C-alpha cells in the first residue's frame, strides 16, 4: 500500500499551527524513487513548524523518511511561509 505523503505531512503539521486553514502541502516532483514536497504555512506559524533549533521539522522529516525507505523512495521536504 502506497503512502500518501501529502496527507501524512498535513496531518502532522496542522495541529501545530494557529492558522490550520493556511497549511498547504504539495508534491512538486515525483520521479518514481524521488519526491520533492513543499509545505507552506502562514508566516506566523513558520517557527512553530520548524521548532527550536529545527527539532520539529527534523522529527517530521524522520517520520516521513522512515515510511519512504520502506517503499525504496527518497523524499525531500521544504518548509516555507506564504
């Protein structure tokens, strides 16, 4: 069963932010084994998603990378604000 990375990431990010309606997760490139995913959040929420020292962003990436490695994929996640 293939993982829907957009939904997985959105479900992890949405509870962290003050503006959940502004969370946008989209796949920019899917080359079979490589995925590029962009996460856009409200400007005020960027710090909440990245976390102190990047710890929250790192945790999100670790979870997604673990799922991707089971499928033999490599995922790149970029987090930015509108």
